[in-house]
């Protein structure tokens, strides 16, 4: 099934999907940093060498944005209604020029909304992986998804 076509009923706790491949360039790391996170280790290789990172690394916010793009391209349901927010966001390893990122999403739990029974709430763990399969970032969030079927009568 195309992940982007899922209604609430198609989200199953324990389901894991891995997708995407996006190689990060030094130029985009620097451009993002110049616009949004101008710290030395995001702005140049030389600036990064003077830090414990030993070179240029992507902003964690850039990694989050790249992850969001991979989700939008491969997994966000067309029946999605957004998210009320993140429960957790952790940056675990630096992302460097030349790293190729992919995303692994695990459905943790699902429940139909009591206040709006036309939608359900899906709690997911989203992990961003580098080319070595190492988790570089993780977030846990709830998403809202339209239900295919009407709520059962009480």
C-alpha cells in the first residue's frame, strides 16, 4: 500500500517503514546555516575544525527539515490533518557533507479521537538514519489522520 494513501484504520502499531535517500551537500549545510543557524561549525569546514566536531556539520534544525521533506515525499498520508506537536526530539550524531539520509517510521500506538470521531491519533517514532544505518536524529510525535469509516455507535 502507498503510505501516502493511508486512512487512520491502516496504521497498525508495530508497523515499520523505511524510505528515502537524500545526500546532504556542504553548500546546502552552509546556506541553511547562513539563513537560520549561523554557528561556526555550520558555516564552514574551518569553523567546524575548531570545535569538537572536527569539521562542518549540518544544523539539527536542517536535519529535521530534511527529515520532514522525506516524510512529505514518501509517507505523510493525504488524509493527514497535521500534528499537535512533538513529544521528543533528539539529535544523536552529526550530519556531515556527503551523508545520505533515510527515514524509518514506527507506529507506536493508535486511537480514535473522542472529541472528533472522524479522525484518529497516531503516535509514531521517526528516526533519521545515515548511510551506515546509524540513527542521527529521532523524534516521537502524534499525527492526526482522517478515518475511512464512521465511528462505531455507542
